[in-house]
């Protein structure tokens, strides 16, 4: 399963890319706003730091303007994936960009029916938002299970990109279900390799080691 980082913060991205776990980046208009920087410059800089796909989202809502924005974002770097919302015009933009050879990530997906349409529109990625569904008392991971089954039934190439991840359990569940990608806020990526028993176990090993007076080097 690929791991993307859900961030537009250059400092965070640089630090976590050094771990070797980051296969790509997703951004959205809120994350760009939080960064405080220009979208075109920020996406260009992220693309220079990361080899994998970098999702950059359009902000228009009509087909014609979305397409023009998508073409402009795609021209920034070869690894830009254009992100469009799951609306009628967003799906039409997905079809047009995909037909022209541009990868598209269809975002803000909340039902399996929406995901089916994104696959038919030629999306490279579908982004179901599991955390936001859980927030309103729905079963976010249940949606991932449905989409994975539907895509497998018809051999769709669209990759299931689990978004709006709130916990390490979401990551484990996504892997068990065979999702292709998870996009993680930095704190969830960091939480994945932390465990209190790892920390206390290491403390005990180091204490015992120190008492031997030995050195490996
Ligand atoms: C994914 O592409 C989205 O940017 C993101 O996962 C949304 O997460 P949130 O619901 O925590 O804002």
C-alpha cells in the first residue's frame, strides 16, 4: 500500500520524505491556505522534493474553468495529479484531462455510487473521505470495503486513495481491505511507528547494554 502525505507544508514534507515512507503528496485548497504561500509556487516546490504523484486541486466549479485550471496545474511538473471535486462538472473535467493523458484524483467522495462514476470518468485515484463520514456517525471504512469490491468486480484501474484519515487503525483497516493508497496527516504517519512498548523496551535494552561497558564501534 502506498503512503501519501496530506500536507502543503514544505518543512513537514521535507522532514517526512527523509524517512523514505512517502510515496506521494496530496494537497487541497484548505491546506494551501494554511501554508500561507502561493499555490503554483508551492506545488512546484513540492514536485521538486517528491518523485511520486503530487495532487493539486482546482478551485473553479464550472467545467470550462476547471479544465483550464487543471491544464495549468498539470503543466507545473510531470508528477502533478490534478484534483477535482466529485461533482458533475468535476467528473466531466476528469474525463477530459484523463483523455489528454493527465492523471486525475477525484476528491470529496462519500458514496460507492460516486466512486463508480469516477472510475467510469477515467480517474487515476478516487479519494473517499473516511474521517468525515465517521464524524457524522457513518461507517467510513465500510465505504472503502464497498469501493474496493466494486472496482475489483469490473477490473477498474482507478486506485482507491483513502483520505481524511484520523487514526492508525484507519491505516491498518485500509491495508487489510487492499486499498491502494492512504494519505496521512503528518501526525498519523509519525504515530504509525510509535509504540510505548517499543520505547520502554528500548530503554531497558540500553540500560542493560550500558552496564556491560561494551561498544560495537
Ligand atoms: C485528501 O486528499 C484530503 O486533503 C484530506 O484527506 C482531507 O482530510 P480532512 O477531512 O482531515 O480535512
